[in-house]
């Protein structure tokens, strides 16, 4: 069996190049049985990677890389306890103010600051984790602090895989596209000429640091032998094949805001960081086959499975707590029975107000009987599927908004539910408008596991007071139990061309002007042809952008043609890459305990805490997701009502 423990996907933003699907498919084609995804700083792709690995029949290992330089290490989860430890460590590391301070110190002091932070976090708990590092200083500090039972030296191969394969890695692209070896820039010769439209600066602290470069191999082996620490074969994988090293360099240039030619070798992954074949692994560690066997033993101890949907973990709500007021968690069956009773009581109270009470005068007895039958049916389905707690969570948020005078209204398919109407989520009677409940919640579809594990209830709030509402939710459920969902945007073709053009020195004004004629997205067939170096892939694009056709026809000189070709090569290569997380406009996750134990967290640019997963992954991982959206329309209605009251014309809006 063959094992690769340390792979970076394109979720190591603008550093790794491969998607989780591409990694898994490469593993099958190159006879790799165990594959570890250890992106820097997070678990962004862990559930997706688990599903892709299960699809192709390989064993997925889940981990992450933290720190940088001499303070770099890799963590791999062995089991469920290890996954909780991994989530906590990632969250604490990404949210810690110490890291931001350490990033700004620079040089050796930075690495010492990060090492102290990582050692402190690991000292607080690292149960269920394997710890790997290829830096001597970090290995020594880890051994002293944690012992050597679950510590391993991550050993690079004796001979680089690019040497074994006999391929050159410094070619920026295929010769037929006009890519020769990149010319030496004046900055490399000490000239440091400026380029119009492109400035260089220090990377922000939230950017992925340079890939780790291992300490000398003979020193790592000497350390392992003298300290009694195990050694595992753990080459770093960042891209697929040797000829894609230049694309990795281009991605690093885009990340750092540098020209392609100004990216130094030490800022990229070490040569040979491509996806090896099983035979190349054997050859690369021919002098130490026991390192391969130890890597296999390590992989076999990892039993964590993130591919299957997890049971939903509901937060506690008022009126549905156990006798100990939530301090001791009830069994899931008891908690759901209690929630079902509370939901039934609240729905009945709303039904009486709307259909049987004084305010319901004038409703026909036939309509009341029909509504009663519909409510019983809906409650039966909701309780049978185990969604009573979800409705209670939404009800608590709605009542909280109303008690603070924040305009609130549910929308979408939730309006098809009579329960939603009775609880006050929506103001449209589904019987009057003949709305079908199954459009909102189809018992057969949920029973087959199709679609999201939770029904979708979207709530709109006055956009001016949405942040106030989020603060109320955080105070009610616990600030450490609430986080916002992220988005995982990928570069479209137009944006990829813009990044590539800037890296190859095109002035910003020209980049903006020329990019307008490019499509935002292109088809998969066209993209694949462009990545193969087939210039026919440009023809459909040039038909939509005649300015590019005229420019290609007027190019003069080999250097100008080479730069133009490089920009297109980079655009095709970077399309689909990820460069950062986004923030969902309203998706909110509520947890029954501290969120950092259940999900990886980081701080968004706005300062808000967000989950590293998007709205599709959160329910799969058992997290309660509710969309709390800001709506300008509700604000306008509120303003209009206030103005009418000021004019002495009270109107119910």
C-alpha cells in the first residue's frame, strides 16, 4: 500500500493547485491507497474530500498544516476525538490575537512567537492527533512539551521526484505556446525596476504563508535516532505534475501581489512537490523503506469518517430544557420528545389565535376543520422527522426580534407551512392561498436522504437592525456557540485572466479595459483545451472579444508574444482556483456547545467569526443553519408606517 500524508489542495489559497476531486482521482491513477489532505490553516475541504475519497474508493486522512517557517507542523486526526481537537486547534490558532502580533514581528522572532502559540495550544489538548513536522527546532520543542508517542518526523525523499522522473520543473508552459525559460528580471540582478500598475507589498497575515522547506534530511534522521522519535515518509504535494510548477509560481505571485519574475524560489514549494506515483515513492525512500511502512501504520490508525451525514445537533431553547436547565444534556430521544411537546403547544396556541379565538370571528367551520386537519398532519411529519427542535429555534429568534421591535418576516417555501403561520414566522395563510406543504417539507424526500438534512426557513429582518439581531442571538445562545457561514468563491475565467495579466506586468488600466470583453465563465471542454495548450480554445473567446483578436494580430517581437501567451496560459490554469473565503449574507450556525469543538472557525475581514464551511457542508456536518437576512423592503415599510403615524394616519403595514 502507498501513502501520501501531506497534500495541499486549492483551499491552501493561491498556493495549492488541485481540487479535492482531482487529488482523489490522481490517487487512483497513481496507485495511492491512503491520501491525507492537510491544507494550511483550516479544514475547508474536509467533508468534500471525504465524499470524493469514498466515491473513488481510497482512504481519506484529515488534517491541517499550521504555523510557518521553523514553526511549521502538520496535524492528522485519528478518530472523532482527534477531529474535535483539530477543530479546536484550528479555531484557536486562527482566532488568536497572538498570531496577528507574531506575524507582524518578522524574521526569527515571528517563528518563535508562532512556535510558542502552537505549543501552548497543543498543551491545552491534542488528544487523538498525530503531529508531524520537518523542522528541527519545532520537533525538539514538541518532543520536550508533548513527548514522542504521537510525534513523527516528516521525512522528505532522498532524491526529489522531479529528478527521478527526469522532468524539468522551471518551464513556465508548453513550448508551442511560446513559453521559454523566464528571463532574469532586473530585480534579480539588483536593479529593482518598477512596473506600471503593479506594486509590491507585504502579504496580509490571513494569507497562506510560504510552503514549508524541510530541514536537511541527514539532520532530521540524526534527530530521530538520538531522540527516539519515529520517522514517516511525508513529501509535500502541491501540484499534479512537474510542468505545473510554473503555474504554482504564478499562483504565489498573485497571492503576494508580485510580478511572476520576482517570486523567489524559497517562496514556492520545494522542487518536486508534485503528485508522485507509487513506484516513485518507493524509489524516493529506497534508503529508508521503514519510513514508508511507518506512514502506512500511521494511516491505518486513522478511522475518522466525514463522508456520511451526521445527526443534527440542536441548541437548547427556552421551554424545551431538561430539569437541570441544560447543564446536563438529555438523551437525544428525551430531548426530541420534550421539543415535540413544546412545539405542539405553541402551534396550538397560534392556531387558537388565528382560527378559534376572538380574532378569528367570521371564519367558516369548514375552514377551521380543514386547518385543524392540516395542522395535525404537519405536526406529525415534523415530529416524525425530528425537526421539532429546529422550529423551536426559529421561533425563539422570531419572538426575540418582535420583542425588540425589529421587523421580521419569513419567506420562501416556509410560507407553505401552517406551522410557520401559526408560530408567526409568516403572515400568509397557506390554506387561503392553497399552498402545498410538501413543497416545503416532503417526508419521502427527506426519508431518502435527498437534499439538505434540514428544511429551509429564511427569515428577513430590517437591514438596518440585522446586526443588532445577530448580537441578540449571540447573547441568547452564547457568543461562543454562534458563527456565520462562509462562502468559497472560485476564480472565474475573467478574474483569472486579470490576476495572470497583472502578474506578467500588464498595467492596471489596460487590465481593466481589456478584461471587460472576456466571459466570466467558460465551459469545461474549452477550459481543458486551454490547459492543454490548444490555441483553438481561444477562438470562441475571441469571437466575443474582437479587441483581443486585433491585438493578437498586431503583436510584434518574441517577448511581446511570449507575454501575451503567458497571460492566456495563466488564465486557463488559474480558472477555478480559490483565493479566499467570502462571508455569507445571512447564514448563521448555532451550536449546542462551544462551536470551536465542532467546526473550524476563523475571523473574517470584517472581524466577525465565521465557519470555514459553506451552507452546503454545514448541515452535512450536523450543524443547525438558519438564514438571518437583511431586507431593505422591511425597512422601507417601517419608515412608511412611521411617517403615516406622524401625519396622523395610522395604517397597519
